């Protein structure tokens, strides 16, 4: 008799894991995770969130896609801007590249090809107010970390990964908390974003990236808003990332429940 593997409802597992995460009063969080080896995925929460600086990975992907279309390499200035934008989260460098790609119009056009269906660029120079979902950020991470189906060339993907593995020490929080070794290890690549909204005084705190845990690679995206402090938002993103990765600790490599 043929053996049928049990179906694992990872969304339900993630909802259960998130039940133990402390979400500050008035705050909201959404998280998505993908196992790159098995294709297993889970998501929690819905809605559009401001990107803050996680959009910088998207800006770089758009720049690289445009350069590949034009059959050219990035200029020395573009490469320097990109390294500062990802590694140090430099805002002036981001603004320069935002103009280079054609601001929101350029980002949105690139995202049509990158598979981001619910992301819209911020108005005018306000790249940090680009709106996105956790699921769309997983689609973006797939473009960088999964070769199959990526619109970006191999060298472009490798360079983005290298930059995301080399962020400065003070920005190694977020999804890295779910990796083997935590934030002090080498089993992660990430980009974080944080923004205090002037209208409310509350914080947008986001984290996206790749983590290695239990010998497997997972892509994780956490977006949040409404935390009273940046530190509170960071704690929330880290707890949500750990909850997302814990979904796979409850299944074996085939996706069957343990």
C-alpha cells in the first residue's frame, strides 16, 4: 500500500508559534518564511507596511536589472553607492540610486519582473515610504538567493548576497536571531529597516534575509509597525523570525510532521 505523507499546515503552526510572541499594544506584525530546499512556506499576518530601509535591496535589484537590460556594468560610483546603501544603510547613497532607477516608476517596473505584486514605490523622493507585504519580500529574497527563475544574473545575485552578509555590526539584528549562532554568527545575510513616523512617533521596524538553521536555508521577512521604541520593534522582529523558523523544526526534510 502506498504511504501518503501527512499534509503539514505550516500557516497554522506559525500562528501557534506567534501566539507566544509578545506584540506591544497597538503594534502590528506580519512574517513570512520559505525553506529554499523543500519549498515549504508559511505566513502570518496581512496588510501593507512601510518598507523603511529594507527597500534598499529592492532598489539594488532594480538597478542591477536595468544595467543587465542595457548590457552594461555598474559604474564605480554606482557600486560605491550600493555598497554603502546595503552595508551601512546610507540614506544619501540610496537617494542617489533611487533617482538613477527612475524613482517609484523604475522600482515598480522592475518589480513586475521580479515577482513583487503588492509593492508600490514611495512618492517622489520618499523611497522609505514604499509599501510592501511580507510575502512580496520573500519574492524579492527568492530573486537573490534562489537561482531557479531569477530575473537577475548569477554575478548580480552573488554580489547582493555578499553585501547582505557584510552589514555593519550595529545592524546585525533582526532575522539573524533565528540563525545558527545568532547575530554573532556567519549563518545569515540581511537588510533591516527602521523609521520613526513623525505623524505618530511610533516605529516601523523591519528585517529581511536568509538564515541557516539546523543545516537548512530559510528566507525570512518580518515587517512591523506601531512599536513605541526602536528597541521594542527590534525585539518583535527577532521573536517573529524565531517563530517562523521554528515551524520547520517541527517537520522533517520531506515536510512530514515529526
